[in-house]
């Protein structure tokens, strides 16, 4: 059951001036479709640690992440957790379950205060049926999520050591970072234990490996900010 911990419901918040519209996300709709989308969405802000939906729960609808970060996880019967990916603003959460009218394939939990628009399953189905123009955007979203899942499989199953897995993960995250004179700078809002859940390792191993990377000047940590001075040097460690 979703934990209803909304700070503030904003069902009439308009998408018209959202900066994500410039990035070609699902938000880019025709005027008519945009008006109908406004009528079926319910926007809200969620505090850190809010579960939007849970793995194996029957779909209730989709969430369009407008601001913040959400982690998507899968868990085993033994309690082991794997973080599949970190979702970014503009991403549709629960999309595959909504399209198939099945169960959510993962659990979605906010990593920081976030804002998302919720669209009920029946409204979403009617909307995409009435506006075939949105299919192209849905295909882009689905393809990106599939690619991320494939990359996760490569990292977990096809990469040898924990050092290689962690290096590969940091390189992947750096793609969304900012290039500066010092190197690639990015925000990593995860604990060492959560990073371990991304690569199928342990917190102790991640802490030890990050310490090694810092000693070898492969990464620099400043709070939640990580800097990669030389991506080629880190790529050599990843085995790529």
C-alpha cells in the first residue's frame, strides 16, 4: 500500500511553463492533448522516503516525475535489494505496468523531496487511446528504461570484480553529470549501502573500493558531490 505522505496536493498545477517541455519529454503535447492531460493528472509533492508504488502491486496508474529523484528497486524473498536505476525528472514511472495493465515490476521510493503528477490507470489508457501522438514519447521512454535495464544486467552479471562494477556504475552516472575544468561533477544522493545495492555488493566492499579510488585520484568526494577527474582512467578500471 502506498504511504500517503504528501506535503501538499496541487492537482491544478499547470505544465504550461515547466522547463521539462524543452527537453522533448512526455510533457510535450499538442494544445488539445495538453488540456486533457491537465484534467486527468493530480500533482503532489512527496517527502523523502515516500513509496509511490510497490513491486508486484497491481498497477493503479503512472507517475510523471516533475522534480526530485526516485529510486526503483527489486527485492528477493530473502530480503536482498537491488537498485535498478535512479529516475530523473521527465521520466514516467510505472509505465510498463500501465501499458500491460499488470503489476509494477519494481518499488519506487523518493530519495529527496519530489514532485510528481499521478494519472489513474483508466484515465491513462483512455488518454493514449484518444491521442496516438503520445505513442512516440512512450516508445522513447520504454526504450530508455529497457536500455537502462540492459546496462544494469551488464554491470551486475557480466562484469568481474566489485572494482569493475563500481567503476562502471560511476561512469554511467557521470553521463548525467556536468563537465568542468576539474572533471565530471555529479550528485550522488546515495549512502554506501545504497550504492552497494546498485552493484550487488556489500557496504563494506563499496566503502573500501571508494577509498581506493580516492587514493588513486580516480574520484573525489565532497559530501554528496562526486568528481571524476579523468573518465578514461576510471574506464580502464571498469574493463571497458
